[in-house]
């Protein structure tokens, strides 16, 4: 069986992943993790049809979140900070992996938190 964590996810997150902090809703605790920034809107054109992504997101690895004791029920409403901005996790989607859902990724769907620094 192919180990997709070692062969795929580890190298991808090592190259394009960015450091992030997840603050769980209702707590003061912060957890450091690595995410892939998907906050830029993407456009795909096929013939005369143009489709845009729904909104900002960030990918994280489920084994990293599980290893740090973060339950899936805690994702929604948490604050994710990376690349100098903070975002509220409004929802999430599990994307899984060929080795199973628990060894894949989660896509956090985000809402921007506006800065109050004037």
C-alpha cells in the first residue's frame, strides 16, 4: 500500500504550507499548525463558461489536528491566523485521502475578520 502521507502530503505541506495558529472557539488556547493558503479567489474558464471559487479557505492535515487533540466538533467558530490575517472558520469539508478520511485533509471555509487597527 502506498503511504500518501509520506509521499504526497509531507512534501506538499513542507514546500507550500505556511505556519498558522488555530484558536478554538470559547478558549484562550492557541495551537500551532501548518496550512495551505487558499484565500485567493480562483477562476477557471472552459470554453465560454467562467467559474469562480466560492470563497476563502485553507487546507490543514487531519493527522496534525488529531495529533494536537483538536476534535472536528471544535473546528467551526475557531479563529485561524496565518499570513498576517485572521479568519473565522465558518464551515469545513473533509477531503480525505486514498488511505482513508482520517489520513487526509480538511478544507476550512473562512470568513475574514476585519482589522480594528484603524
